[in-house]
DNA sequence: AAAGCGGGGCA
DNA sequence: TGCCCAGCTTT
């Protein structure tokens, strides 16, 4: 199995910031952040006025249903709006109420979440829904103290849901807000340092419109998404430029400041697509917590020193599912990037004489046909492997599976399928026992 | 306080 | 390729 990467802390490899800043828990006496009553009113007038004329229509802005808003905020965490839109629609269509979510199977929730990443968000949302049903009779609590306690609900989501659904005066602080505020006030505290959070929180709170907290929160995030963007900000069209210190000082490109992030390592891994005598593939389910928690994958893991991809594949399969298999085809490699590392995975087609699995690591397993595999929540990398496999299959095989999602992606991809089909690499899967190299 | 946690879009 | 994204949890 591909285990979570736990890196060593390398002093010096990271950008260790000298302590240049006071730790402001309030910014009332901050030298650069001067927000009097006049400024606050100007700020809100410019910002909210712009928002009314320029904002996008987004599905979760059409409702004040706290459950819908909560779902959207969970999905939007570290994820761009355009990515979330289709997932949001499918989620609330499948789980139209909090009670329906709480009564669902977590595997079905993960299936809807598949491809969105950060799967603990789905698990926490599901667990929180069950808690709300159990503790509050299915009514989402509308106080900070009670809502903020729920799993997966941090300061941002609590402020967002309570302000958007109930118009309570809590200021949101997300990546957009920090970028906007850092530029407007030339705030030097790095936005990706934990110690800077109280500064941005304090500024946002002092600026917040108590009259329209929901509009204010939407507007400042919308400004960050549409005008005050990370690259090429549209200062010439910005409604805040007359209030913006970095615009006046031509220092916009220097804000926000951030501490250097570590470059991610690349690991060579080896994965086996193991077929049994019925031509079904072995998939295993990962533990519920941690990387890709609860998702299904083909067995495999890191290639160790002095190992070939082939021997690593055989070892991982022996370790994880205690099967002795025979490699019949090298399908090639796929690449994939996670948060803290990248992988280059060698993918092998293998056969097992026995289907008797003994798990060590994974928490469940199934032998499935390719038609069935799309019923399980799979990581993106596993989808790439399925697509790689199909790209090596003869055309009749692919046509039999033309409804499979991976086939669609394959066809929309490099278009290499026809090439590989004629490369002499294919294996027959038309119902025969075993696999013959042509 | 720092690290873990996906995947897509973009210059 | 590296950076960034409507962050939260765990250690």
C-alpha cells in the first residue's frame, strides 16, 4: 500500500522566517491597519456596491438552506468554484436533505465525492450529519458554539454557514480574504503562517458590515476570485483601489507574502492489476482514515532500493493480500501528484491461480469485472490505471466496455489507444482462461 | 507549531 | 513544473 508520507523536518530546507512581527491578537494598534468608522463604512460601500453589480450566479447563492450552504462550503475548501459546481449539484440531488445524508452509506457518499479529493471532508460531513440528527433532531444548530464543534467545521465554515444561512455577523477568513486584506493594508505577515491568522481575522472582523454580514463575506471573497487574483490582478477595474495601499504604492505584486514551501518528492511505486480465473480484478479498500481513506485501489506500493518494479509488485501483493501471482504484461506507467509527493507508478497485469485473499493493511477486498469497478469510489490514480489497461486492449474489448467512464476519458485523452492496440502489446480477455502474449 | 490531506487550472 | 485554491484535523 502507498502509505502516507511523513516527511522529516529539515531546518533550513524550509523558509524559516525570523520573528519580524508582533503577534497581534487585535490590530487596533497595528501601524498599517487603520480602520476607523469612516473607513469601515467606505470599505463596505465600495465592496458591496461592486458585488451587487459584478457577482457571479452560483448555485449555493440561490438558497439560504443551511444544509445546502454547508455542503457547498465543505466542497469549496481548498477547491476552486468551477470544480465544485457539478459535484454540488450531484450531491444535493443524491442527498437532498441532511437526514438523507445521515441515513446513507458512507461508501455511497464517497462515490459522489470521488475525484474531488480531500476525502476526509466527506467523512466529516457525513459524521456531522449523523450527529445533528442524533443530538439536534435533524435541525442544524445556529449558534457558533454548537455548530463550530461539529466534525469538519472550522472557523471558516462556521462563519460562512452562520452568515450566509442565518445572517449572523461572523467574518470569514479564507485564502481570498487574506490576499485582499494583505494588499489593501500591505500586511507583511505571511498568509500561510499559522501565527498570522489572528491578524487577518481581526482586520476582517473590524471591517465586517454588521448590517449585511452575508453580502460582505460573499463580496470580499468574490473580489479575491474575480479582481484581486493571485496572478495578474485587475487593479484597473478594482472598486477598492482608492482604499488600497499596495495599489497606491505599486506594491501589489509583493503581496501577499508567504513563507517558502517545501518541494515535494517523487516516489516510484509499483501496482498490480491482478486477475483471477474468472478474469475479475482484485481491488482493496483503504483504511477509513488517512490518505484516500475508504477508497478502493489495486494493490501496490513503493519500490524499495535494489528492487525492480516487477519484484516490488510481487512483494506488495504478497504482503497486502498474501497472493502469489504471475506477471503477464507490463502495461506502462502513470503519473500522479498528491499534496505532499508525486508518484510514478509502474502498472502490471498479473494473474492469480488462487482467489483466497488474506488481508494485511487493506480493510476489505473484492474481485470485480471492469464493468463493476466503477461502482466503487476510486482515487484518480486508479482511474488512470484502468484507462491505461483499456488502452492496451483490443478494440472489441473496449467496445464492450464503452459505457465505462475510463473509456470516455481515454478517448478524450492522447488518442493513443489505436496506436497501442496495434503495437503487439495486447492480451486476450475474451473469456479464455489465462492470458496469452501475442 | 507543523504536517497531512487530492485534484484541477493556470502562467 | 510550481503555485494556488471559499481549510480542517492530527500530532
